[in-house]
């Protein structure tokens, strides 16, 4: 029989896993609570300023895309030239991040249609980046639309990264992409075979299903050709160029992606409570295309990436102070996620400056049967 | 149909829009770059977001949430995720005011 002391030493059990599916009880509850397609908090921005911030330009994204593609070509050439010697390692290290991490921000910004002013440029880079990041360009467009409609609303948002209780092992493995590409490759193959899950059918309109299947088949065909080339030439070099960077170069994507919402609130209607703005070095900001301004991006998703620093200056007095660096973000986020594994409803609640309007707590408190939202 | 006074002409810059609420419904009133006036329903047909916070570009209004676009002169949905036509309403300038025509 355990003593009192051993009982006290025993860690709290993990919280019961929530239902994160889009067709289960959480989905019905989110609708019942008024959390689906709800009106969200927005900081005040004068209309003329917002119009200026939302203006599209081709210049910044053309410049960044030319640099991106140029660096990809150069580092790939270096990796191939030095293949077989240790000199190839730095080339693949850079190529890997440019392919396996920068693809995510290009996919994201072009999916929003805000990277370029010219629509075909957005669409072209979106298709290329979707392939590189191993996401179906059709279904992920719709899932990301839902992510913005119902950000971190359980039962509605298909892109919640940390599902409580979060698996520590899985999140560490994400940095080397193995679990991730296995999961996404299964989705692509399943879509290519013509199958969509009930969750996918929840956010993809019926008219778009055929396109989702078509693009999955295109992606799978390219990977099949890569495999054939690797077998024919008896080398993994084709996978160093195509697909492989999602394993060896995805660490930056996950490092920055985890910061977006990790340790913060679920089921709230104020992006200041469920998103994080984090200052970071200029190289990471370039790879990430300024998505470190994540509260700003969610509050005003039609502001292009190149205008987010200016938007930050406009509304910063209404937001919690930004986290000062990537290490600082992990230092505050990891303990919060570990606590969320054992304490139902806990989230990291940031202090607002005196100049800010209060969080929309009154709205959350009026939601019936809402348990566990606390500081 | 009845004509309802919505706002002053000067309330809207060319190539911009404002929100107008009337009779429990919400509308969007536009001026194009030449100053001509137009009116549509005020909510995006995709996720019911207020279009008044969106950006007018030429003949298009872009939803501020998901980048869906409509031709605000015809109501036609022109970019995904919008697929359902936006309802348009007649609009006219009377003196210094903009009026929109609403069904009785």
C-alpha cells in the first residue's frame, strides 16, 4: 500500500485526450458554444492605414523568390559536385533548409494570395511550395482557410499542432521530419487513390475533391520517378534533391511553427490569447517570411508578409509584448506545454500593456459548460 | 423596391467601401476608381465575414479573412474559397447622398 509520501511524489496523470476530430462531439460543442465562424477581436487600425498595409506588391516577393530559387540551384549544384566527400555537407545543410523549411512559408503566404500582386505568380509558387512541403495544394488551401476562421477552436481547426496531452517524443521527432513525411505521404497516397477522410470532406467542398485527387496523383508520380531514378542509378542523390529535405531540412519549419500557438489557449476568440509574436534574427525571418508576427497575421491575414513589421508597429500597444527571441519562446512555451499535459485547461496567459484593450474574457465566460479556462 | 439613404458620398473614398446596416441586415456600399457607386450584401458568402474590412482592387472586393474575391459590380465570385455569388443591390447618388435600392 503506498504511503502518503509516495502519493505526493506521483506526478499528476495526463489529462484526458480531447476530441480533435472535425466530425465528433467537439465539433458539435464548438458550434453550440458559438465558437464556430465567430466574430474575433481586432485591434483598431485606421481604415486608411489598413488599406495601405493591405496593398499588394510584386517587388518584394519576386526579389525573395529569385534569391530563394538561385540559392536552391547553387547549393544543389555544390551538393552534387562534392557528393561523396564531406564538403557536400554544408551545401546540403543549406539546401535542406531552403527546400524543407522555406517551402512552408512560401506555401503559406502564396496560399493567402498576399505574397505577390499578380495572381499567377502566387499560384505558381504555391504549387511548387505545396509539392516541396508535401501538402495537397487543394485540401490544404481549405484546411488553412478553416484555421483562420476558427483558429485553435477544438473540433473546427484542422491545423492544431499541439493536441493535449501533447506527445513529447513525437514533437522531438518532428524536427527530423521522419514522422511528419510518413504521415503526409500516407495522406498523399490515400488522396491519390481517391479516398478522403470525413475530416477532409468537412472542409473541402465537393466540387474541389476531384482537384485534390488530381494533384495528389501528380505529387505521388513525381516521388515515384524520384524513387525509380534512385534505384536505376543506385544512389540516394535523387532523394537528397527531392523529398529528402523534408527530413533533413525541416527543423527550422518546426522550430518556428511550434512557436506560433504552442502553450497558448484553445477555444478563445482573441488571437492575443492563442497566438504568439516572437522577434527573431533576420535570416530566420527571411526563411519564415515574417510569420513570427503571428498575432498580427491572424488578426489581419490579408496584410502581406513584407508589411507585417509595419503592422506590428501600428498595433503593438494593443498586444502583449513580443517574445524576445526563439530561445525565449521555447523557454516560455515548453514548460507551458508540459503543464498542459497534466492540467486541464491551463494556458500561458500573457500580460497586456496598460495601453491595450482587455482580453475578450466576458465572451468566453458566457460560454455554457466551459471548463478549465484559467490563468 | 424602396430607396434607402445609406451614407454621404464623401464617406467613401474612390476605390473603397463602407458598411451599412439596415433592417437587421448588413450591406457594403462601394465607390469605384471613377467614383461610381455600387452596393452588395455585406457578408462574404464563404464564411460570413464583413467585407467592409476588405480591400477594393479594381472591380473586385477581397474578403479580409481568406482572400476570396467578388466582382462587386456583378456579385460574381472570382477567387476561391468564394464560390457562391454575392447579392448585389442597385445604388445611386442623390445630391450628396448614396441611396441603395432594397426589396420591400
